[in-house]
C-alpha cells in the first residue's frame, strides 16, 4: 500500500480475569501534546486502581511496524472465520488498529480488528506473533505514570 500510516493500535493480551485484571497497550495521538504516545493500562484486582503509563514512540520501530503491516497485509486477517471456541472466565487477546494509505491520489482511512477466537493458519499465527513483537518495540522513554482510583 502506498503511503501506509498507522493512526491507532490497541493490543490487549489474553488473560484470566476472574479477579478483575485488565491489561492493554495502545498507540495513539496524545490528546495533550498532539504527538503520538504508547500508553499501557494495568490492574490486577477489581479493587485495585488502574495504573496508566505513557511512553515516547520509537520512530524507527513505528516505521518497521507500518512496513510489516502493509507488506504482510495484516488487515486481511480480520476476514478469517470465527471459531466456536469460547471461555467465559477468560479475556481473549484482541488487536484493533486504524490506518491510512493513498489510493489513486486520495487518502483512505480504514480499520481492522483481530481476535483470538478465529481460525488462523500457522502462517497467520506467526505473522500475528511478529506483529505483537514489533508493536512492543514502539515503547520508548517513560513520559508519565498516573493512578486512576476506582
């Protein structure tokens, strides 16, 4: 895709959540500065506060992630059929991302969503693992840490 640009990326790993755990990482535009930030959100128990940490974005890692998504056409994985597997006491992993690219001189914005309970091939799974690995490399220097009480 020509001029592929990642606008937003959300990742939540699979985890057992009977205790109220919550974990996610998001790449997004920072509301305060207008730049981009990687933000983690973590809580282990229902009664615990949510810890939110913001990090600078590693520009080189972002360029590699964008190139990987575009080259491997990761957005096509959202078309995989849903599986019948399901666990009620478990939060499945999930990835959502928004992106833009140029088509016939016009900027097009789209989004994609990948989820654990789909039929993925072995190659798909390898690409998803690599996608997550490349996404984790976006996190640079820590900018802030905030505690959000319940």
